[in-house]
């Protein structure tokens, strides 16, 4: 359960970083 939560948070974080780095793309 903890591992799944950790992986999910990592995916969300990387997605947010991607959006912040490429705001014109979305």
C-alpha cells in the first residue's frame, strides 16, 4: 500500500514538474 502511494505521488510530482517546465504545452 505504501509503495503504491509512493509511486503515485512520484508520478504526480513528475507530471507537475513537466507542466511547470513546459507551460505553453499543457
